[in-house]
C-alpha cells in the first residue's frame, strides 16, 4: 500500500515505523529536515521536506497514485486542508486526519465529501480519555481493551503473591472457575513474552493478559490478585482537554477534583462541569495536596502536557498517601522507565493513538489494533466475511487454520455471545475474531487470512 504520512512527530514517526516493517511504500512529509533525516536513517522510507498542505509538496510525495493520506501534523488546520487538497486534486481514496480541537469535532456536518473530505477523524484526547475511563472502571488493571463495542474485554493484571492461581498451571483456571469462560492470551515475565500453554505456571510479578466477557472480568482478576476496592475519590492534575473530558465523563459516578494553574481555565472548568471541584494551584504544591486530603484519594491522575511536572506531582501524591497514581507520559522512552514503581500506570497518548490509526490502515476487515505492553505484542479484532469457498477461515475449526507463528485466537464474538476459543471452535461468517501476535512481522499474514476471494493474491 502506498501511504503518505504528514508529520514526523512522535505519532507520525511511530506510525511510519510500524508500517515500514510491513512492506508498505511509505513517504513522510514534515517541515523539520533534521527530524526527517533521523527517520530516513532508521527506516526504509522516502521523506519530503515542506508543508504537507501544499499541492506541490503532496505531488512530490507521490499523491498522484497514493492509496492513503494520514495527516498527523501538530496543526488541525493543516491536517484538514491537506485532506481537502488530496481529495480535490489527487482523488486520494482514504484520508485520515488528527483533529484535536473539540470545537471542530462537535460539528459532524463539517467532515463530509461535500465539505471537508476526511474519511477518518482521530482525536487523541478522546482516545486517551476513553482509555483512562476503562482503567478507572476496573481497579487493579494495568490495561483494559474493548472488543466488539465492549462485549469482550482484554485486561492486563500483575499477578501477586497469594493470588489463587499464582504458582498454579493455567489449565487449573477452569477448575477454579468452572462457570466462567476465559483465556490467558499473553504473559510477560521479566520483560519477555511467554506463549501461554496449559502447563504454563503463573509466577508472582507476571503481567498476565486475559480475555473474557465484560461481566466476568472481575472474577478472573480475583484469581491473579486481591481485588482493589471500587474507586470513589479521584484527583486530576491538569484541567486541559483530557482532564476536562475525563471529569465530564466520570463526575456523575465519582467524587472528582481538578487542580489547574491557569485562572481563566479554572473559570471555564467551573462553568462547564457540574459537580467537579475545581482548585487553582500547582499539583506539586505539598501544602495544597495535604489541605485537600490527598491521602484519602483512591486515584491521582497527572494529565498535563509536561512529562516532568506529571512525574514529580505523581511521586509527591504517592508519597503523601494517594492509593494509586496514573500519569500521562508524552515521551514513549520514559514509559517503561517509570511504570511499576511509585507510579502505578504510565499512559502514552502516542501508543493509544497509534492503535486507533493502525485499525484504519490495515488491509482486510480489521476493526481494531491494540499494542500490548507498550508495543511488545498486538491484539487484533478482525471480522470474518464471505463463505467456506471464498474465505480461509470460515467453516474451519481453529486447529485447522494456518495461523502464522506466535499467533493465537483468543475469542470469537458472535452476535451478543462471547465464545472463548478452543481448538475445535469453528468460525462462522460475521464472527469478530480476536487474535494475539507476539511477532508483529506476521501481521500481513493475518490480514491475508481475512481477505475474501481473489484478494488473497
């Protein structure tokens, strides 16, 4: 596939890295020559320096015969204009734009072929808000991913000493919970992936990824660790777009406080939010945190744009007694460094956004793509189309499907039913199939499995 990526920042660069390793023809456009040289030295891609919204630059990047334009520059307006130019002058089939400003996103009539021709809108702030909201709903989880509109969920937990299943073989999970269907999809032990087998023994400190119907998630979590109590009191540091959206989404169910430095922003938040308490000040102010009884907080969320400020305020909040701390880290290189110590969960907006982008870039009918453990593996939701003659998967038992090495099928969602996959499970047309890949180089092979008819070739 021939893809033009506008913007060589962290999202554009990470996307180029993912796609270049999968035999795509990638061109990255940016005004920053140094950033382009760095990408060009590391990846097998073309680079073009210039403003991505200009017709001459798009033509130079190969827009005449490009299959897709992905506009992820730091400017909403540049991204939207680039999609307009690509549609009008080059008839580019698929146009994806990152748009941050909520004032644009609330006007659905703006994004249409008769107005601004954007086929897929990506809002990083909304993606991250939804991600954090799921973590709040599942106390103790390190990662929560929805499949088939939330009918099934993939949850990551850290196994603790004393968990009923710790020190036991995986096959005993069924004996512990005879009425609950679940499957362990991946285990990470000391930063290395382990393909789960029936005789795999779960050890303390393992990161265990399991899939189950939404209603069974807490029951399975209780096998790995002592369940955390439901959260009640939440403190948010940073009243920017993510902080505001999150407070708006959860204030009816939780006691929420926002700490924000900017007086004008505080006034806006007070006017916009219903029951959230808005405090003006610094989240790194020890006296303010003590005054607001930070020791009673179930979660402290650091959601500003400043990584260092987020890290320092999180460490302070944890030291002063906050039970759990979650922190947004914009630099992906920091994520693995800080997660798991005093900071319980580090959230990378870039990685969350990449998963959403990849779902629209993959071939075949791929509904969603999610990075597990900051990119060490991937979970893919694909829909089986066609019939037994035109499809490589429909009508076949899982044991008879030629899955690529390191790939497993974890579950199938059929209408409203979540079916945990076994060797003799047969895939039917319309099934949502959840697959796990430890080796990302086989993604193209998975896509081929879900192509229909002549598109195999």
